[in-house]
C-alpha cells in the first residue's frame, strides 16, 4: 500500500449550500490522505496526523486550498482550435467554423493531437472530469478516450450522431451511427475510468429513425450517459418546432424517445418553460448551464430562480468552443453575473458545489468524484490564493470562506491552479508547465 498526504486548507461538501448552511465543510489546517488512488481520510490535521504513516510522502501546502476536482458537464474537444471564432449567432457559427473544423477529425493524427492538448488544457484548469462531445468520426472518440486513459482520468465522452441537416462530410446514417456507438460502448464504457455518452448532436440533426436508434441503445445500456443540446437559441427552438410539430416542446422531442433519465445531460436549457423544467426534475435529467457560451453567442440568460423553484438539476459547463474559457473559475464568474441579471444571487460557495459535489450528484457519480470523502477517487485541485498580485491582495483581506471562494471565482483562472491530481497522481503542475 502506497500512502501520501497533502496538508492544506480543505473544502468539501455534504450537500447543497443553498439548502443547508452547514453543507460546506472547511478546514483551515486540514489533510487529505491518499492510498492506492483513493482518499483514505480527510479532515483536520490535528485529528488525522497520527494516521499518516512514517514512510508516507507529505506535501506541506498550508498556504493553499484543496478542493475536489472540477467537473465540466458540457464541452466539445474538436472545437479546441476554433475557440474565439466570430459569428453573429449559433447557426451561422456552426456552418462557418464548427463543421469545417470537425471535418479534420477524419484524420486520426489530427484527432489524437487535439485530444492530448485538450486533456492537458482541462487539467491545467483543474478539471478532472468532463462530459465531452467528439465528432461524427468513430476514431475521434477513440482518440479522446486514449488520451484520457493515459492520464487515468474519470472521463465521459461519445461520438456525435448526425444523419441530416449537416454537411455530407459529417453525416452518418441511422445504421452506422448505431453500429459505431454500440462498438464504442463495448470498447470504452466502464473500461477503467472511462464512461460512454450516447451523443445525438441536437434534435434537428437527427432523423426520427436515428432518435429511435438512440432510444434502443439507451434502453439496452441503462447505465450509459446521454448528452445533447436543448433550447439554446430562439431560432433553433423555432426550427425544432417545424421539424417535430407533434411534440409539445423542444425538450419533449427527447422525452418522446425516452432520452430523459438519470445520467442524461442537456446543454443550455435557456428557453424552457416550467413544464419542461418539472419534467427534467421528475426524470433526473440534468441542465448543463454554459454561461460563457450563452453570452458569447447571444443565446440568452439561464434562469436560476426557475430552475431552483422546479428543482431541476443544474450543473456548470464551459461549452468550449462556443464557450470562451476552459476554466471553471471563469465559468463561475460569468454564471454569477448571469444569475444577477435574472435577479438571483448565486453564492461562490454554491458555485463551487455546482462544479464539484453537485455535479457528481447530478451525474450519479457522487460515490466516486466531486468529494474528498473516504473511498472516493482521489481527484482534487490545489488552488493558489497568491497566483496573481491582485488575487493575493484580495484573498489576504478575505474575512470568510465565502469571500475567499468569491475571490477565486471572480478573479481566478488557470493561473490559480497550482496542481491537479487524478486518482492520487499529479497530472498537472503549474511550476513544471512554466519551465
């Protein structure tokens, strides 16, 4: 048995801070003890120091903060190289930049190179788990999983399904989409720490036959994830209405094909009504809020108050490349502002929960990630409150946990990530990356 210990300020959660004032558990002088890739114990140093074995490696990080690894619930790895591309809206952005870029992933070398860079960029931002969209090419999913497996990450990903309303060079068929997805599920789902997500891009790019094939795959594999987009943009909502006139709403299209359930994650969820939100709450389907993308593409403002009122599960996501940063700290920054525009105050403590334990709970992975609880997988981030002169000056004046976390959320980015650990192994070091 190999043991290592990390002495630092610690933050973890026992529940939603919006529901319980004691849900955030903070130790000013804490320790995480890791054995064979899992958390053996975490808590106050004074209570646990005798559990640190004589031969253990002990890192003294008392001037830093350890939090569970961030979880990004909606991101497109093939769009890494087209991040920050100008366009007047979602649909022209897809036509002008997204589809031409994704065409290149027919080349396995392109897919592999991009996947390696993408994974490293996630880790540099403190993200240890993500729900990732690949391209329509089967090899794009293989490349992403291979890059993730090399770092022993808990990753969820899937090959995109599109059999209409897209360029011919990105189009699959009902049968090839089904066969490729089934093959990838068999190869990667629950292979080590890799997990598969059935990935119809969005309702307009799948025929009814393809959505029926998705329904069949989802029923055959009850523990896989499902990911897609819904109600991101008003033009898109109108388009879906014209394509599926028998369905009550955009969300109802997915519901009709039994694609709302636990482990089903839908990006954006801006233009939903209360019936949609209640249906997501009833089924356990998750809304992935993508604030930097929604602002960048002018899609709209996510309604936190209505989500909370209907108890719709919500997580945070970057949505790179519509999103403008890999950093979940920057995502928190924009999420706070979006909430304020809707008259809702989103605390930093709750944003950290949404990006860690809240996401893990929503994804049905609370026993594995998003926590520092004993027997969980030892994925965590070391944050540096002195990463920049401004952050150092502000955090030195923080009089509460909320002020400290708010400074990280509003002033932090990848520079604040000192180290990232996956299954107890260091997979990113800011100091080494700078050399």
